[in-house]
C-alpha cells in the first residue's frame, strides 16, 4: 500500500506570510491539526501544527507577572506562519510504502507528513489516516483481498484467501510466475496486509 492510497487530497495549505490567526481559522474550519506551508510559487517550505500556533500565545507561567522574583520582559509575539512553522519537514512521495511513512512518523515523532511531487504538495497523511487504514480485523482484510482477486479473475473464484495476524495466504492454481506475482502484488496493496504468502494446490502440477 502506497502513500497515495491513503493520503488526503486535495490538501489544504497555508501561505508562509499568512497571519497566524488565518492558519488557526483554517485548521478549525477544516478540522485538521497541521497544514503544509507554501511559498508564493506554491512550493512546500514547512509544516505548521496546532502546537506551533499556540507556542508563543500561551505563557509558560501565567502567574509569572505577579511574582517579584521573576523578571518578565515584554516580548513580541510572532505574527505570521513563517515565524513559527517547522522548516525542512519530513515528506513522503506518492509511491512511498505506508510502512515507511509510519516508521518515519514514529521514529521522528511526526504527526503529519506532506506528500509531494518535487516541491509541489499533492496530499497529506496523518497518524490517524494510517491507524484507520492499518487497524482492521483479519476477516475484513480477507474479504477485501478476496474481492480484489475475484475482480482480477473477471468474477471467477480462482484463489481462496485467508488472513491471520495481517498475513494473507492465497491458495489456488497459477498459470505462470507472472500471474503469481500479480496476485501477490494485488494482495499486498490491501490496507492491513503486512505480508503475503502463496500456496499452490496439488492440481497445479506440484509446483510450490
């Protein structure tokens, strides 16, 4: 399964010189927690999250100004997105395997990743997207794989699919290595499938 299979597209973006208030309004209106930040050409230059927008808006110690032992000097609050965004964000390409996207998110503590072609933003993936896609019961996954393989066989039931622990087993006859490879790839693209094994029946000439 690839990033393009689960990404949200078209994606809402925010201009780097937009006021922070505008970014906050867009996040609220679209119910998202992060936005890709683009320049005047529409190229990705950063990512901004809810936390980035709040960082300089909420005092670390709201009572500090009441205490005589703390020198609270007035500080200018950032006013535009470019001042608070994360620069050089982690990105994914449309064909990147979702497993690799998830690995980067977990290792780098990233909650959302822009999907890009070159520097153009074509989508966005959040942890929630991956969770919703990957956490599926074996029965649901098996039914999905079976449906795709039946469609590939023009409605015929040439193969039987079982799934255990996310591992899909496809049993049946295969005309040749090419057909076996196609079936394996089709099964692998189903959300929730972690691996695919192929079992050829005895009637296929004993090839295994």
